[in-house]
């Protein structure tokens, strides 16, 4: 199945489509070289036919995202982040967004 990703603002870049098999972990990356010190990194996903769903928010380091059995991490220079889905299921097929903001 496919996991689509999209840039929520011009300040971030993401790969357009990722594919994996059910149960095989996948890393969804986001580049944000224009991140300002005060910016937080937001991650959302939008399941088919639904509105965006908030997943996680952070500025640095890493954190578990239990809702999707995943983990969010931010690079040491804070110019990129990634959402790791440990055991994705078909129900996780969605558009995944990252964004910068307060």
C-alpha cells in the first residue's frame, strides 16, 4: 500500500509518495532548512475521506507517537525530521504532513 506525504508550507519538503508492505517499518522524512529557532515541528495525517489528524509536535530530540506505534525524531541541526512507523497497517495509508509553526 502507499503512504502519501505532502508539504504543508513552502518551508518544508517531503517525498511525494512512499510505499511499504503491511508490517514493514517505514520512515517518512521532512526537510525544513528554513526552520527558525521559535518554530515547532508539527506532524499530521489525513486519512481518506477525513480531515487532518494531529500526530505529534516537537522542537528537538525524539518522542514516541503511540497513536501510530511510531516515533518522531529531529536531526541535531533541526533542519530535518522523520516519522517512523514501526508496523504500518493498511489503515495507516494516508497523506502525512509536516509543518512549521508556533
